[in-house]
């Protein structure tokens, strides 16, 4: 299989939270691999997640805006969005 990503991803197993729009609800997930441009997330439950959300890694206070690139029932690939990207 040919790698199509511009930035190779490093394996990871980190806890994280998806902050849904409005930040009133969160969804637990795990980061399975990560690069400066994006990550693969495994969802703990099959909750519906919108195409854009903020991600907070455990052990961090920073929220990372994300855009879903692909998804399956329990996994998704996300691109890290910049603050200047349009919603």
C-alpha cells in the first residue's frame, strides 16, 4: 500500500475528548496515530460526531480544531484545521 499522506504519522495511544460544537458535550476517543497535519481517532462509542469539532488530548489544555477526512463506525481520520480556516 502506498502512503498518500504528506506527513507520515507516528503511532500513538493517547486518550482524548472530542468537544462538540458549543462545547456543551464531549465524546471520549483515543488517538491511534498522529502527525502535524492530522490524526486517526478511535471512538469509544458510536455517537454521531459532526464534520468539524475541537479535540483535546489528555494531559493538554489546548483545543485543536479538526475537520473529518474519512470515517467508519468506530474510527475517523481528521485533518487539523487552522484558526483561519472557514467553518
